[in-house]
């Protein structure tokens, strides 16, 4: 069995967490996870049944992208082209899976990143349209939070986030939101009036 990225290198037997049998590339340090071995290992683990349940434990991890990540690959077992799914982080990467036999390819460091995020027990869910939509939503939310920190500063931004969370949990939180909206509409109107007077 040859490495999907460097097709001249033979894969060798290896293991991942908790005795998951895999095939490792001694050259690029990538890992092939045969479908049957993954499913056997997965049955011994608690794992989410749907993409909606698959919420990362950590949204970002320290990660150095493999130089082989963008390279198209063939399944080392059945020679089908591997499908790719994006894992959105500050440094995004792609996990690959064979649409025919279900085997999984992780470039160097990708399994560790998936494990730290708690995504490693349900990799097949990462290839669903539901997961991709949820992932884009979470990525947008993270970018929005970072923009808030950049504009308001860390301390005030954390107060805003805490207030938003408290209002979400309160059964009458919509009254608080309505108050804030009225308050800021009044401020905007005052600023517009002042600008007109000064012009």
C-alpha cells in the first residue's frame, strides 16, 4: 500500500490513540486510517450520531499545516480520488476520506488537531453538508467576536459577551435587547443632529 501523497513510499503499520490500527507514511508522516479499523475503534468510543451534536471542545489549536495538505490524493486501497473537507481554524486544514471504501487520510499533525478539538471520534460527520454549514456559522461567529474585541478592547468586549449570554438565558432577555436598541438609536439620532448643526 502506497502513500496517497508520495506514491513511491510504502505505508507501514502503526497505531493511534487507544490502539487504533493505521498505516503511517515514514516520509511525509501522514496517516491512513482503514475504514474497517476506524469503525471497530469508533464503536468502543462515545461519539455523536449527527453533525449537529459535533461541537468542538476547542475552537482552535496550535497547528502547523502540512506542505502536502493541498495535494490531490488517491485512495491507497481502491484508487478513488479522496474527498476533502475543510476544518476551519486560524490555520485551516483539510481531512480526506475515500467516498468508495470510507478510509481516512490525515496529513502530519491533523489527527492530533482533530483529537484536541474532540472531532476525531466522528470524522465521517465532517463530510456532511450539515457539518459544513454549522462550521461556517461557527467560523463567522468567531470572526465577529474577534472584530468586537478589536473595536472595543478585550475588557469591554468580554463585558458585552457576558451580557449577551445573560440576556440569552433570561426569559425576558428580549426586553433588555430592546432597551439597548432604543438607547443606541437615540444616541445615533443625537450624533446626526449634531453633525447637521456643525455643517
